[in-house]
C-alpha cells in the first residue's frame, strides 16, 4: 500500500487545499481568507489525522475568522476575561469601586468559574453557580457579582475573544433576606432629642439633622459648611456625597432643603464645637471644612458612625442600640413626615427619590394622608405634646 501523497490535493472551490505532512504525520488543510494591508495573503490552516478532520477544523477556523474571533480565543478563560476587564476597563472608576469588583472576583468568581474556558461556559452552569451563592449573600451582592462577570464577558465578545456572553441569559436569584429597615416612633425620636446623655455626645447634631432633614448617610458625611445656610431662611444644599465622583446617588438626589428649627439649633451647636476644635488645632485642621467630622476634623467613616450612633442611644429609654443603624434615621424622617400629613409626592422629593414607589414601598413605615412641606411639618410633629 502506497504512502499518502505529500503534494497538495485539489479541492472544490471554497474548500481550501489539503495535503499530508509526513514529518508531522498529519493532514494539513489551508485556505486564503483575504489579504492584509501589504497585499499579502491571510492564510488559515488546520490539521487532522484524516483529510475530513483537517477540513472540518479548517472550516471552523475560517468561520471564527469571519466572525471576528481572535485566534486562540478557544483557550481564553473566565478568569483571564475578568482580570483583563479589571486591568483595562476600570481605569476611570474610583479605587474603592475597583477594590470591590476585585473582591467579588477573588472570593466568588475565580474559585468557581475562573478556570472555565468561555467557549465551554453554559447558562445552566452560571445559573447553578448563582444559586449556590444565594444562601450566603443578599440580592444586591449577587447582582453586583453577576454584573462583574457579565461586563467582563461583554468585553471579551467585543474584542473577539469570545463568541457570546451566556450570562445575559441568567438572572440573579433573590438571595439571603437582609435586615429589614426600621423606623423610630415619634415617642422614641422625642426621647432621643430630649435625652441629656445623648445631647452631650459629639454625634448629637449629626443625629438631629439626619432625623429631621432626611439626608442619606453618604450625604451627611459629605456635607460642607458652604452648603449650609442658617439665616435668614435656613436651608441646606444637598449636592454632594462621599461616592467616588463626589456626586449624589441620582440626579434627583441633588436638592435644596429647608431646615426645621431643631436642625438649625443643632447645626449652630456643631459650628461652635468645630470652631473650638479649629482654634485648638490651628493649621492642623484639615480642609475642606466638612460639617460632620471627627474631633480632629477628618472625614467620618461608616463603621465609626454606626458604632458611635449606638453609643449615643445607650441611655435613651425604650431603645435597644444594637437593633438600630444610621440609615434607620432616614426611614424615620419619611415616617414622621407621613405622620405630619405630608403628601407622598412631596416626601419623595425631599428625600431625593427618583420615583414615589421607592418612598412608599421601602421607606414609609406609617401611612397617613397629606398636607404640608418638610420643615414646617417636622417642626409641627416634634412640637406636638
């Protein structure tokens, strides 16, 4: 029996050429798919143990080329895709955001899917992975983790490193039930405001403003004195937050709010306290001048606010400090205004929500009919015996 010929065999037009390579002991199929900028041929080749296998592999190579798929993309893994996305597509976001994305990758994506080749990844596999994470994570975290993976694979598809993004076919599960937000009652708010021990705590003005103006914690921590106007018409510009870009959560979150008298008194007290601290520290006092700071003038951190808020509540009758978090004060603001007969539409504007559904379904804990605006209603509610 004669050995296979080493000369190129003639194939039908479009099939490409195929020949036997004795040195490799394999059939080699090749096809010219186009020409580069210099006019040189762009040739795709593939090999196989038989002519049929070589031609089949060649047709797949040609198909991938015509679809814009980069050679070697069949070996590109999920882990490589996320690493590349973090390296090349996160350059314009803040360090905190990048760190959070990488934590999701290192703790939840890499251990389970990092080694999988993207071309082999299936929707059912991603769905199962998500549901395996669900008992330990809330829906918000699950959505963010899936978003990191989805955007990484979107980049891979755009660059020809993957043919499709299977995560677009998967929705995050509900996840672990988180702590339900709470609202202080009117009696509890009065107890906090009237508590001698609470009023002596450095955080008392922060608590008063949060309860009676309805700022987000991220807005209160970013508030500056040049945005606070205590006379002749007391009001505050809520134009900033501690987010990476310094902007508020949404466009509608940028708002100007009247200040009830109890908040004006608290802010005057805060100014006096800070003025004493500034004088004592001189040039060591940092700038810009934030309204709510540590004793050394530095920015408040979420953990410190949470801890000291609970310390302030310790001696307030009828309140278990460990059951409460700073965000509950914003929920309380919404409920108190509802009790003061403020329309839900007005409350939604005061707290900077994009739609009234969020205000009504998430924040308002006490439903009442409607009448007045924020600062007047708050003064009325707190002054009623």
